[in-house]
């Protein structure tokens, strides 16, 4: 059995002496020289690192001395860094001691050695970083992802110039001529701000429509109602009447409720009556062909109905016989409002004039009032007939003396009080029934304010700002409260206390369109409202005093049998 020869282990040489520390620069310097020592024994001629004698100088090279007690065959060959060479330097005990201490004397042999000034420096280890919980943010341009980050391509105003030295100078010149930009000038530069508009039309229009978009909050839903703790008013009407074809016009007055509990409504070119006690609907008459009904109003006793026509005529109808008694002409444009005072029927015209018609006389015109520069859209006689209030599209409220007396043809009256506090058309006019000297007036979209006047002194007593245009006003005959109807954006019915002007209740979005008209029933507890959504709604907003509950009960029982479904059609 054969065995592979083992490699003899290297002889480990034991040393009792300690190693002499040398600096790397000194070792490198020493390696460039050959050190010669006094000859004690003949060098090893078998050492391949020792040069031949023909290349040596006169001093004989000697190898490393062999320690006594060791055989020649076990000694390691001499290090090539210590091989002898010609011109060697004798190493003395003092030089060895200085070399081991790392001291270099100025002018000494060690100062003439080539010292390495750039030692080996290991490369830095890469820094190990922990991974972040979030990915690093991409700092590249999100619009130009191929942008060179070393060269910022952001254009500056100083460099935004046309380059006439481009590849095509002719094209550059044509481009400059077409765009009107001169060469070597900035394309973008700072200039003075443009001048403001010479007309304030845009700002005025913004102010006009601001209330339309300033819908107030305070209600959880658009169809809810709010009231104080002492009053609970239903947000649902008691009755709904269908009124197809009713005109959606702010300046017209198309509802009137008589003392005989009969409601008159104008539907485009026709006039209808709805009897609350029986629920019957009666077609009274039609306007002339090509025209429309612009206003209706009952006489104080409820026996006659005045009808204003869009062409300027005023018609008088007898309700008992349902016949037209006469037609009074003279106005040049539509008659938007009517008001009765006994046998005098006053009419407001689109030209700003107010005429008094005595329905008993053939020559019906007994007076004319000219105090408005715009269309008269609100007109109301006080119950005692002493004062007449009018509101117009010229934002003016006039209070006239009602004592007409004997007048001659062409006689014109002047207003007792003229108020110009409103900033929009004044259509809502109402006299207080329990304090005759109080007059309430409400303005349109740009005003939306209720002013209460003392007509005895002409003073303004109170003002109330509402969230939207005011289309009508009604005073309660039994409570110190008044009701207002509103257009865009709330389409609400609001009840206010007097004189505190606190909001007692509000029915937001009472109609799907702006609430344009209202009338109070003879009992003083029910108010009917009309709107552009072609609906008439009846709201029970006030309580009836004990002595008047019987009339309210009759009203409710009379209409109950004819409103089983809650909707009546007037056709």
C-alpha cells in the first residue's frame, strides 16, 4: 500500500529577541540601499540573489551571518532586500538605535535617503445605509422628465430673445415681423398694469346679482321651516291649487282675496274666481285678443272686481251677474296695480302715472298723480281712505293725500311724503290694520329691505334686512306681526314680530320658483301665495281669536269637501 509523500513542515525558528519596530518610510528607504558588514564568513555562493564578483566593487560582499549552533543546511536564504552591494554604508550601533527609534538627523546619512511622502491609503469602505420606510422622492421635472440636471434649462427673461444668428436668419426675420417683436429684445418683460375699466357696469352687475348667490344658512334642509319655541308653523300648505299659465312677472299683481271669501286669480289672458266655501271655480272673462291680464283687485264690499289689462285698459266686473260693466281707457301701457277706495278705483301705469277712476261717472278719470319716474308696481289705499301709498320701479315710495275733492280736468296732485331709501323697485306695500299710521314697504333684489314708516311725521321707524328680494307684505290683523314673501334665492315665506323685528318663523323654499304674490283671507289666519311654478298654496300662519273661530271653521269645512286630493285645477 503506497502513501502520498507528506510535505515536510517548515522549521519554525524560535527567537528570543523582540522585534524592532521600523516606520514604513524608513523601511522603504533602507530597501534601496545595500548594507555591508565586516567580513566574518564567506557568503553563500548558492544564493541566487547574490550578484557575481565581477559586478561587485572592491569590498567583498558577505551574506547574513549564520548564528552559531545552527547547521548551514537549515538556514534560510538571505533576504534580497539586504543583499550586499558596492558602495555600502557601514551600519553602526548608533545608526541602528536611531533607525529603531525613527529619528532622522539633519545632515546625517538617514537624511540622504529617499523617504516616501505618499504612503498607501486604503480605499474608504462604502457606507451602509438602512432602507427608508418610504421611497425616495423623485426630483426630476414632472413635465420634462428628460431634463438634464447638470444644465439648468430654466429660461430667464434676460435670455428670452430672438437669435438672429440661428440656422435660418431669414426665417427668424420673418417670424419677428409676423409677431411684431423686434430682434434682440425681450419676448417677456414687465410692464405697467392695465388701466382699470372706464365703466363700472361690470361691478354694478356683480352687486346686483350678489344677493342671488348669497343664500343664507341656518336651516338643515332646503324645504324645512324654522320657528321659535312658542310658535309651530307647518312647512306644508293646507291646500294647493293648480294655476297653469300664470305669468312669472315681478311687477304684476295677479291675486286678490275678497271679504266674501272669494279668490281672484289671473292666468295669462283669463280671469278666474275660486269660491273657498264651496270650492267652485268660475271663469269670469278674458282679456282682449293679443293682450293679457296684468292686475286684479276686489272692491271693499267684495261685489265688484277691477281688472287691469296689459294694453292699458281697466275693466269693471260684477261678480253676482258675472258680467263686465264697463271698460275705462286712457293709460298708454300696462296697468300693473289696482286699489279700491269706496267707489274710487286707482290704477298704476307703466308710464309712472296714477289715475283715479270714479266708476259711477261716465267721465271716470277724476284725478292723476305724477310722482314716479318709473313704472308703478305697488299701490294700496289705507282702510279709512285718507292716504294712498305707491311704490315704483324708480325705487321711490310716495304717500298721497286721499282727499280728492272737486277736481278740474288736468288737475294733478303732489305727494305728501316721498321716500328714497330703497335701492330697488318697491312692489311690496302694506298698511298696518291695528295702527293706521304705520306703512311697511319692501324693496327688490338689490335692496331686500323692509322699511316701516310713520306716515303722520314722515319718519322711518324701523328697517329690516332680509336675505332676498321682497315681493309682497301682509300685516296680521290679530297679532303684532307681519309676513313677507321672497324671491330668489330663498323662495321663502317669513313672519316677523313687531316692533322687535325678530324672525318668528320661516318656510324656506315654499315654492319651486320665486314667491311673487300673496293675499290674506277675510279671517286673517290664512295666507295664499302664488309663484312662477304655477301653484297657489294656502298657509295657516296665524291663530284666530276666540270670537272669530267660527268663521275660520266655516272656511275650513267649506273647502274640505272640494279638496279631497289637496289639489284643485283652475281652468
